[in-house]
């Protein structure tokens, strides 16, 4: 063999050549690829509950700040379903709060066709001779022919009387339900003749200012075994039971002891006003004693003139 070197020098194999800069880069990339292929996928944590609840949060915000724009509120108002309207606001307390702060322009407290109407000495009915479109008949013992009420109130009153009887407190009857504008004229004039103007105004509404004219108010009496009068109702077992449980059936005692300065009337534990179960629950749980306070309205101790 000749000692002279061949023309092309011997080159090391690839594994040895990698000492060059390019080889170092290739090796680094290969190592990175191997490392990545061995890594296990990192699980993606679920979205926070707050993020998932965004549509609900947006709906609650709309209900709080612009409830009248909600489709369910508009639909229930158009259908004349007052209980569904209150529920669409989010319940009785949410409804009350929206009205008080002025976020419910679609709710008119002077609309006599609605459960939430407020009638007092400063808030006459409009029109003053308003009459409900339809009335049901109360199926309880009665001491006068005035036994009409709006249908939902008739049903609720019957359920309340049944519950009182089942509770063992005795039968509940009716002295007066709906009174027309003309009948209120007669009733008020009689009180004026017997008690004078100021005496009449303390216990009887002037025509056009009576809750009875809405078909949403009823005067109840105790009927065990016979039907008694209005003045004795508050001291009967029925009177005590009604004061505690009427709200469960959608009624509130409208003229309570100690509230004459707000309502303008002497206490009438027998005078119940139907506002529906949702609103009555909010009224009761909120500790309210007048509709004026419940809806943030001025006191109405007397007429303007």
C-alpha cells in the first residue's frame, strides 16, 4: 500500500460530524421534538361558573334596571295576568322595588284594573265611576247583597275561609264586597247624616275613592254560629286568624291600628284588600302596614278639598 494520501480524505460518519454548528442545531431540535412527544397534555380547566352564568347575570341586570323591556313582562301585561307580571319581575319584592325607584314605567298604580292599584283620599279612581268588567260571586254567608269580587279574589277568599274552618277558628262570612259608585254615594251620604262630615270621612270613603269600587276589597265577619257585625270582628278567633294568615291567600288588612295618619281611616281589621299572593308575601315579609308605605307613596290622611 502506498504511503501517499488519497485525493479525497476520509470523513467521519454523521454521528461524529455533529460537532459542527449545524449539527448542534439539528441535535437540539431532535431533542426538543423527543421531549414534546413525551409530554402529557395539560387538561384545560373548566370555565369559571361566573363566565357560564353571564346570560343569567345579564338577564338579572335587565330585570333590575329595565324590567318593562323583558318579553315575559310585556306578554303578561298584554294578557292582563297580573300575578304572572309580578313573577316576571322576579317576584313581589323585586316588583315593589322597581316601582319605588322608578324603573317600572309600564306599571301604573292608578290603573283600577290591576291588582297593584292604590286608591286613597289623594288617589281617586279614574274614571271616578269605574266598574270592573266582570265580577264573581262570593259563596260565603253574607249580611248584605254586596257579594261581588273579581274572580281571583273570590277564589282566594273561599280558600282562606276553608283554611280558617279547618284550623278550628270558625266560619268566615261577608258583610260587603264590591260597591258601585252609586251605592257608595248612598253609603257615604248615610254616614254623613249619622256622624257628620268628619266622622263619615274617618270611616267611609267618598264616592270615587273607595277600594270596594275596584272589586278588590271585602269586609269580612265572623259567622260562628251566627254572623256578627263588623265592629266585633277584630276580637273574634276569626279576626285573630285573618290578621295572621290573610297574606297567605293574597289579602292584606288595609287599615291597621296606628296607621290612621297614613291611610286617613280608623282601624278596620275586617277590611281586606286583595293584591295577589306574590305582592302579599312581599308586603308581609317586608313588615309593611300600608300600601302607601309599600309602594313609597305619600301619606293620605285627608282629601285635598
